[in-house]
């Protein structure tokens, strides 16, 4: 159970129950849909940008606690970040959930990750890495100009 | 009647105890992991020693390339292959073993039919009927065949408790129908479909050259099959997988109607499947070899035959009765947990040992991870049945499935694990 407790920390359970920034966004600059073909889960991410900076991000979709909490935490973490800061944060986050990073031995990474550290337990469940990184992959696509721009293309729902 | 009402009628919680039908000690992996509750047999079954031993013995005693060498060892290997086919055919209730083609499993068998029969006989304006209950293996090949040949794919809908809607089916099958493909037993819900009734319906409504293709992946391991008999005798193709019936991965087969197999083009070309190869023309070997190009998978056939022998010694009627008892127990116990929703026919006589469920507020992946922490293996996801999940309006379910080595302690562990899951996720 020790590993499970590390995975399902209170922060995760709480964000799963009450995800932040949940729902479609009016006036988003980019909308990206992401799927996990393994489980059929789907997530839509809306991002509003001010030139190079993420003004806000919201999400919606069906997914497990890990993917919901991760998306919720991500939307909080990337607010106000530049594209390159957000990408860098994803790299650090990915290192965390794949077990490449030991946060306790890396003060700067620890500080950069902030509350995202709650997902550190995922590193002991390799099959759940996809769940934790689904929203981040969507964000990266959005920042690289993939997905649709709702101003140009009609978005369903 | 709902589960709750039915339980109330029976009075009190179901506390029945059931030992496994086959001793766990027959299964090395289970014997080595006494605390493991393997409830994912619908995905693949654990292997008894007799299967592993038979394969090892073949490699150690009779191993050579069959059909090819003019020496005693090769003849022995050929005999082992032939005898394995006879035994598997007998297990399936097929007298003419030459209409059993060994394949890598259900997926390859269905692709064989969709390609070798479908590409020749399905054309523009024709219709292919599948159902919303299919595994992708019996859905995607037909969908793609329809696209390639300009045919139309029609999808039979389901009743609210996950049975095929026979009225829907009747309305879809007609003179343009070339193929009707459906599973004998659903992997996602455990529904046992009325094959004979549906086949008769197809024969009444469709043109004479329409074929009935059965995905038997979840039936062959759990039900006594008589493919020559009254119930199943009129289907054209029946596909199954060895690994789900205690046999090795990469084994399985296709039983076909002889007249169709004889006129079909081969699926793959190469060694063993030819008779005479001229510079321009080739003639095909006799059945079943025409459909078994290349060096065959003898060791796995030997293992599959041993698995059939093992199941026969348990008795397939006993296998079914055992699974039904565990199913009843599981449905009673899970149905009593607040927030659990069960899918599939409420008449358990129409269901194999599969319990598909969701738990309010907890995604199936989280259920599976937490159960895993308790040593309980269940599947979570769409079960390779996305068209079904869309119709059930859930992204995924969790699924527990039983087999000969399952017992009521497995069910208890599942129930306890689900209680823990609920407690962990309970809103404060
Ligand atoms: C109903 C059904 N059809 C087809 C398949 C595919 O079988 P295989 O992967 O052994 O080819 C499965 C197995 O997952 C199944 O349950």
C-alpha cells in the first residue's frame, strides 16, 4: 500500500474531485484534443496566449484520477509561463514521473515543480505515465501551433 | 428484476464458498504466487504444467521440421502436428479435422476470412453485418473490407442489458448481405449470443451465398462446443484463440465449411501450401495445408492439444457450472457495493464468467491500480470494443473474469479491494 499512498496523495484525490480550470474556454487561441488509445480516455485543452505567454488554460474530458489531477495541476502551473518555460517545465515533470529525477536531491527542480511534485508517485507505476502526461502533450501541441484555432475553425461542443 | 431485488428475494448476502475446479498447483505461475488473484482470464489464461510439459517434450524428443524431411524424426514431428489437429478438432466437436486450420489465433483467423473470402466475394453495393458487441478483431477487418470493396457496413444494435437486438439484426439482414459476423460470447460483457437462432435468421433472410462468421475467442475456453452439431453446424467459419483456453500464445485456429475452404484462394503463399509450382502457375495443396503457408507452429499446436485434453478431463460442463457459480457470487457481492454498476445481461444463464463494472466517482484505471496493490488483477479500459463503450456511454469499464483455477477467495479479494477503493476515493 505504500506505493499506492504515494500515488494517490491527498492533493491528487482532491484535484480529481474538484479539478481547477475545468470546462471550455471562450476566446481561446488554441484547442487541442488528446486521446489515450490504450484506455479510450480523451481530453480537450483550451489555451489562451498573449504573444509568447500562456494567459490561461482550461481542460475537459474523461480520464482517471491521475490524468485529471495532472491536467488540473498543469493548468495552474503554466499560467503566466512563456512557451519555453512551459516546455522546460514539461521536461522536468516528465523526468519526475518517469523516475529520472530525484526531487529531494535537486532543489531547483523541486522549486520549479511546486505542487506538481504530488505526481511523483507515478514513477513507480510505469503504465500510468501516459495518464500523467496526457495533458502536457496536449499543451505542447498547443504551444507548437498544432490543434485548431477556434477563431478560424468551429469547435464542437 | 434488478440485482438488488433478486438478492432480496434470495435473502441475505451470498456467502457461498467455491473451491477452484482445477487445483492451483497445476498452474506453476499461480502456485508460485499464492496471494495473486488473477481475474483477467478473458484476456488470457494461465497455463497448466501439462501444456508446458507437452511443448518441452516435443522440443526435446520429436523436434524437426514437419512435412519436409525424409527421416524418422521429421515423420515424428509431422505425426505430432497431425495428432494435435485431431485432438483439437475433437475438442471442438469437429469430425473432419482437415477443416481446422491452425492460425496464430482469432485475429488471424478472422483476417483470413475477411481477406481470402471477402476480397473475392464482397463487391460494390454488398452489405456486411457486424454488431456493436464486437471485439475490434471482428469489427475492423470487416469495416476495412467494406471500405475497400465499396460495400456497406451495418451494425446490429444492442438491448439495454447488452444482448444483441435480434429485431435490429433482422432488419439489417437481407438479399444484399454477404457476411454476418458476430461473437459467440462477448469479451466485454460476457453475453452468450444465440448463434443457432441468428444463423437460422440469416439463412431465412439473406441470399444463399451469404456467410456466417463466428468469433469464438470467448466461447471455446468456457463452453462445450459441437461445431458439427445442431447448434453450430450451420455456421460457415468459427475462429478461436489457444491462449485463452489454457494453450500457448500464438496458437489458435479457424474451422471452416469445407466447400468454402476448397474454393477460396489461399491467404498467404509460400512453402507447404503448394502442390505444384510452375513458372507461371501454382496449384494449391489440400486442406488444411493450403491455408498454412510456411513452417507450421507445431510446438504450440502440441501445447494447444494438451490444453484441450486438460479441459476435457475437467469436463466442459463442469467448467461452465463452476464459472456460473462464481459469476453469481460476484454479481451478488459486487451488486451490493454502493456505487457499483454492473453491465451485461441480468439473466446470468446468458453470460459467461465475466463481470464488467464501474464504480461511481472512480475511473476504472484507478480501480485496477488499487486492486493491483491488493494482488487482484483486473482489466480496465475499453476491452478492444470501442463501438460498445460508445453505446454504453462510458469511456471504460473494469472487468473481472473467471476460469477453472478461480475460486470464491478471488471474489472476496475483489470485493475487499473495491471497498478499499471506495474508501480511498470517498469525498470528505
Ligand atoms: C471476443 C474476442 N475476439 C477476438 C479476440 C482477439 O483474440 P487474439 O488476440 O487472441 O487474436 C479476443 C481477445 O482479446 C476476444 O476476446
